[in-house]
C-alpha cells in the first residue's frame, strides 16, 4: 500500500525536476531534446526510488536511511549566560545568520541544536547581547551591570558524545584554528596550554560546576578574557575609524567584523600580557578595570591605525580585511 505522504514526495520531486527542465528551454531545441530525454530517465529513476521506499513497485519494504544529525549541546559560560544566541556558523563569518541552526540559552546557560551534515572545520558561535544575563551578576543584564555585548566561540563537535561548552577559553582554541586552518581542536588546545602555561582544560570544561584550584583559575581567566573581548568589541563597533578601515557603513557587516576583530585583538595582544606563563594564572596586577581600560586603549589605537593602513599594500582589495603588524581584524565579505 502506497501512502499519500509517499505520493506527495514523488510529486514534489517531479515538480522540482520539471521546473529545472523548463529553465533550460532557452538554450535551444537541440539542448531541449537532449535534456528532456535525460530528464525522463531521471524522473523514472526518482519514481522507482520513491515507490520502493514506500513499499510500492514490488513486494519489498525497503526504507531510505538518512544520516543521523549531529547533536550539539552544552552551556555558555562566563558565568552561566542566559539569553545568548548560539548557532553553528555554517558560513564561517563569526556571527549567527538566518538559516543557521540556532538556539537561545536558558537560565542555566544551556542550549541544544542539531545539524544534519559534516561539521569538520566549523565552529559554534555565541552572540551575547547586552540584554543577556550573566548569573554572576545576580539577575542583571549585561547593560545593567555596565558590560557591553560580546561574542564567544567553540569548535563544533565531530561526534555526539561530547558536550560543546562555549567559553572564553574555547574561544582561544577556535580563534587559533580559524587563523591557522587547523581542524584538530585537541591538538590546538594542547598547543595553547603549553604556550600559555595553563593546566586546566580549555575545551568542554564547565569550570563553574565544581570547585577546584584549576576551575577557579579557569574562571578567573575567563572573566578577564570576556571583559577584554567585550571592551574591544564595544570600541571597534562604534569607531568611525574602524568603519573607515572596513569601507562600509552597513551595520550588520560592521558588527560581524567587530566581533571577529575583538577576539583576534584580545588573543593576540591582551591574553599574553595578562597571564603569568610560569603559573598559568592571571598576573597579580590584573583586575577587571585594568583589563578593560588597557583593551579599550589598544582597540582605539588599532582602529585608528587601520583607518590609515587601508590603502597600504597589506590591505586586501575587495574585502573588509585589514592587516596591521600581523594582527588580522575583521573578516571576508562573508559577513552576513
């Protein structure tokens, strides 16, 4: 017995193929004849395939076996963040765009989404608006707590067995992967831990869940890094000089570029200066206010320099990338 659902699927495939064939008519009579012969063969194949899947066309009960979607779930942490937009960044532009698998974090910072496709080389992005709430701020929004919006990243999972927490520490790993083209997250994590002297895990580490020396250190590092990213993103997204460097007044492109630029700037210039490599902990002189102030100054100086440098040979024509002393800021035209 062939179900109505199967007939609907069959007719949908016929309609798509006939629509495709109609678009080729303007290429000439000869092309039309050749194409229609091939189309009839293809239509027959589609019909047989659908009928077989529905139990028709024979006595069998063959079924189609689509690949299982990859489940991506975890928490977004500075403190646990409520109201953050989390997505699988399919076009690798550092933001969350329409059509990308996405979710909004709950009060405990948790999110869950799925994707039926290859996630190799992709990253999970968390866009944290000023209206989001950090549990460490006792119910206040970022804006009410005097903080700006910021963006975090984490390497997308390659299997369903691992959580994908998104934190300032995972952002270090993702940024390094994006900059180098490396697709092995574990390898990059190991490299960064050695480079920075950090003993706690950078990936899939819910450092707020339990109390330990490593988790306390991870939490302190995360707060400092997120403060720096937020400060840099705030300066860059509102900077006329940065907009001049990008060569656009499009708010979406400016925001996407500022998100990427802020992470790059912090990873390249701020993180090395706030971590004591001998202990893997924050330098004793580092406080939230000093991190924010120094990052804002750096971001302001960089944006001004970039505005001047856009016509230099280091700038890439036709893109919104600009290079200054090896520091990549912004992203390609793939910005939403």
